[in-house]
């Protein structure tokens, strides 16, 4: 497998489709709700994991946040590929991009069920955050880079 940014229009479609299927469709959210204006910003980094057969197995993005921080959003691994290290590979890719961009820290709002995944990658809970779709509690988490 390889982690890199989407390049072709076909890859961009697959990128957003997986984001929708994992993070929006199960909660009956409309197509298009998986996209945000920050997706188009030149400072945003998009990552996808491509399998040898060309299938997109996982996605994630990094955008700038206040105080020289980066924010990871929309981490999603296809159900069939979860638990096989793909989420970790995506996060490492985004963390390396964050370090190259000079960010001192990464923050993210983790779904409750994903908190142990981020803790495993040395993120710590900062505070409870919002509840998405009236049913998914989130936690603000952070990881500071060693200097
Ligand atoms: C959360 C998610 C991105 C993690 O990706 P993944 O590919 O399944 O995770 P990995 O296989 O890379 O896991 C890395 C490590 O975290 C652990 N882990 C992953 N998910 C976990 C969970 N929910 N609870 C406890 N441990 C978990 C793995 O066991 C693995 O441990 P190891 O270091 O001992 O091998 C993915 O499961 C997913 O897309 N879930 C549904 C959508 C979602 O919640 N996205 C996050 C929104 S904030």
C-alpha cells in the first residue's frame, strides 16, 4: 500500500466517496455533507491509502489551526480494512506533513469510539468537545511534537 495525496479526478472522487461512506452515510447525511471549504485551501494536506489493486482503503486531511497548530480531520478507513494499520499510516503521513509545515502541535476532534486509536498514537484528551448528529460525542485531543 502507499499513502499519498489524490492526484487524478478519479482518485479525488474515490477520496471523497470513502469519506462520505464512512463518516456521513451511516447517519443518513446528504451527499456533499462530507466536503468543507477548507478542502480547497492550498494549505490543506490530503492523504489517501491506495492498495496494490488501486482501491482507496483510507483517507485523512490536515489543515492549519490557530497558534501554529495543525488540525487532523476526516480520518476514515473502509470497514474491510480497519484494524490493519492503515489509520496509523495515514496519521504518520499527516504528522510528517505537519512537521514539514512547521506546526508545533496537532489537534483533532475525535469521535468517542476513535479515542483509543489516537491515544495509541500518543494523542491525549484535552477536553470533551461537540456531539455530532446529536449522537456522537467528540473529544478534543492533542499531540505536541518533540523539538
Ligand atoms: C479510527 C480509524 C481511523 C482507525 O484506523 P484503523 O486503520 O482501523 O486503525 P489501525 O489499524 O491503524 O490501528 C492502529 C492501532 O490502534 C488500535 N486501534 C484502532 N482502532 C481502535 C479502537 N477503536 N479502539 C482501540 N484500539 C484501536 C489498533 O488496534 C492498533 O493497535 P496496535 O498499535 O497495537 O497495532 C478507523 O477505524 C475508522 O475509520 N473508524 C471509523 C471512522 C472514525 O471513527 N474515524 C475517526 C473520526 S475522529
